[in-house]
């Protein structure tokens, strides 16, 4: 019968106690969920020994967005060399690795599979535990690296290219989703608007830069409300409204005030996000609020959160720009806490294109291994 990851957990928990006593654990972490190949080496969760990143953004910019097959091929081509570099820059050898953490969901399935299979091979060859990590939980953990004093519970909003969520981080591995975008993620909206404006991919940074010179009151854009779900959001109407403004101007050969459109768009996104997050924090009586994900790099959104947090006398945690976007340090950090909580992968480990951040991997693995057991045991 095929072993499930649960079967090996008791042995690994013993290792974990040993590591706790010695207070040293080196995690080799891999992130390949989208178009960034990333490898990091973390010590005891929060200390980054090395963090290497190969961004494929330029290659995908040619197509106006991420091409999944190109992303997977590039991951396969560079992950080996990037791993060697991470070891070299950390000043350690493979024998020093105590566990391998890898993003297995959510993301582009082919891209995730490159990282998952590389991680399996490494863990198998070194005979060390394999730790499955949820990408969104990794984004939250970027805050632990930036702020050594930060501990759950706190409220976190994750605003990335694929997700827009408000999460109650009750414990390192106990997360409840309070609100989410019902349609497009905020980052997806930035990228699509930028594409229509011919600003290239990824669109967020270019729109952010343009917005600095714009009048944010020039365009009145929609703020959708979802009845009965005060923390849920919608961004597709906002995206369509902007695309219509651009197309109308083109049809009428009118010149658009692009910086003001970018500034109005950033203001509207912020007005959708910030009040919901602050209301959720008030309801849960949290005075610690963290931001995560690529869109947390947006200057307007950062400034509005800072202002709102100051008014509410809350402490705001915003990771530095290099930790906002995809990286492997955040995966190694969250991997450490998942490890301590007993999460283990084995050679059945699979990747999942979608999975909620509040679900444990156990359920998904059970479904996959259950099917395999029926066929091959
Ligand atoms: O977290 P991330 O690197 O990847 C995902 O996990 O999705 O986020 C990427 C997203 C892209 O949509 C990109 O356009 C957006 O973050 N982004 C920004 C900014 N920098 C990156 N959006 C708005 N303003 C920015 N300064």
C-alpha cells in the first residue's frame, strides 16, 4: 500500500523535538507557483541565510501575461543552478539541510509540479522531511521575516496577482478566511488594466508609478458591495469600467489622462480594500494588521493603510518590497511552522491549482492517495 504522509509524521515529530532542543533547523525552501523561480535557505524559520530569485517577468511580458508552459519550462531549466547558488550564498552544504519545504498550492499546476518534484527528489536523496506549504500562508509569513516580534493572532490582508483575501491568523497554521474577492484578484485587475493601456506585464508597478503624477479624483469608478458579506470584494466591475473608459476614448479619438486614470484606479482599489480590513479588525478586536502579497507594494494602498491604522491606533506590519512579491524565504518561514505543527509530505505529494488557505493539505492528500490506493495497493 502506498504510504500516506500521515504515516511518517510520528518519526518526524521526534526529529522536531530534537531540533527544538538544539534550536537549529535549516530549511531548504522552493517556490515555483507562477513565473518566479525561487529558492531560499532559512534557519529556525525566520532567519534568511540566502534567498535567490529568478524572475521570468521579461519573458512573459512579450505575451502580455504569464504563459504557463513557458513558466514551467523555465522553472525546470533554472531550479538546479538556483539551488546551488542558494547553498553557496548561505555557506552551507546539502548535508546541513534538515527539511525541504515547497509550495504545492495554489498556482499554475505545471509550474508547481516542477518545484514539488524537485523538492521530492532532494528530500528523498537527503532522507529529510518534506513539508508542503500553501502559497498564501507563505505570503502571510513574509511578515514574520520582516518583523521578528510579530506573532499570531493578527489580521492579515493578502493582495496578490491571484488572490485578494482578508484572513484571521489565529495561529501560525490556523487561519480563517473572513472575506475574499468574488471574482478577479486586485493584482489581476492591475495587470489587465495595464495591458489595455499598453504598459506591459506585470502592470502594478507601472500603474503605481504613473499614478504619482495623476489627479485621483478625475475618474469616478465603481465600488461594488456584496449584500450580506461585508468583507467580500469584487474587482471585475472596476476592471471593466476602466477598460470601457479606454475603449470609449479610443473610439472617439480623445486623449486620456492616463496618470489620473491610474491614480483614480489606485484610490478606488484602496477604498474597496482598506475599510473592509479595518472593519474586520474592529470586529475581531485586533490591533495588529499585516499586509501581504505583490499588491501590498502599491504606494497608495500602503499610505492609506498607514493612515487608517494610525487613526485606529493599530500597529501595521508591511513587508519590504522584496518580501511582498513571490519569494522562497516566506515559504521556508511558513514551512518551519507547518513542520512544528506536524505537516509532512511524502513521495505521493501532489500540486493543486486551487486550495483555500484555511484548509489543511490532509484532505486533498487523502483524496489523491485514496484514489491511488484503490488502484495500486
Ligand atoms: O504576490 P505576487 O508577486 O504574486 C502572486 O502570488 O500573485 O503578486 C504579483 C502581483 C501582480 O499582479 C503585480 O502587478 C502586482 O502584484 N504588483 C503591484 C505592485 N507591484 C506588484 N500592484 C500594484 N502596485 C504595485 N506597486
